[in-house]
C-alpha cells in the first residue's frame, strides 16, 4: 500500500491525496490546514473522504475514518473519534466533523485518520453509531460487508444443462435397436419433456443455476 489510496476534500478547500503521516502500512493521517492560514481559522464542518480511482482494498476490508484530537489531560496518545467508513460499494462519503473542529488537531490543523480494517467490524460500528455521515446513506453499512454472491452460470453452461435435462428425459423413450441404427424419439415425448421442464422452471426458477444433476 505504498501508493496513495485515499483522498480528502475539506469543505471550501482543494483535494488532499498525500497523507501527512503513515503510522503503519494500513493507517494514514491527513492534517488539514485552516481555511484561512494567514488569519483566524475559519471552521469547516464537513469533509469528503474517497477511494482514489483504481484502488482495490484487500478482500474483507474497509476504510475506517476517524477524527483525531489531542490527548486528553493525563493521556499521552491522541483521541480517535470514529466517524464512519468507506469501502467496496461505497467508495466515498461525507463526514461531519463539527464546526468546532478547526484547530482541534496539532498546530491548528484538523487531523483525519484513515485505517484499513476488517469490513465487518467497520460496518458494525457504523450501524451502532449511525456512522456520522451525511447525504445518501441508504447502503452505508451493508455495502462495507461484501455480499457472498453465487457466481451466475454463463449462457453456454445454462444451455448445456437444458440439453442435459432433455437428454436424460428423452433417452428413456429410445428403443434398444441394433448397433448403428438411428434411434427415433416420438414427438409426444419431447412435448411431455417440455411441459415438465416448464413446470419445474415455474416451481423452482433457480434449479438450472445449481450445479447438480438435472
């Protein structure tokens, strides 16, 4: 993960794609300067975090987003407030950091942490905390846990299974003729197979998609 993975766009500021620090290969800190560096800091309330084009996270992982603030009295490590997450199916999100966040980090900067973590853990925390995101959040948590999808068979495979189904049924109508003799299947037998095939499709539409004996 040496290349940049994520980008940030603070409200009213240009995009940031290079982390200020990388404490580990899977965690990154982005220090966002005040919107008015030459004078009093102008607070901003939201930041967009997104995955850069072409970035694919390791399977089963997502990016947890944190607001990093200075250590509380008596502490030596910064505080990490979980804001939400992004990942496969939801490659970007808007996070509310609060109007009072400007100047909360070191040297007057707002510090956002991004950490690649287990997708189910990130989704669980998003669900329990409301994720802290704004905008379209209909699939915020579920999208971070990849759905285990069954690979759909190709058209060729489906055709082969239909032919196999028909052959298995119609072969019972063939006679035991002499070797090399052409076997004839009555048209009525084909019509009967088609009726049974249609009935099975209606009662069990997915039976052809299963790799079992037809």
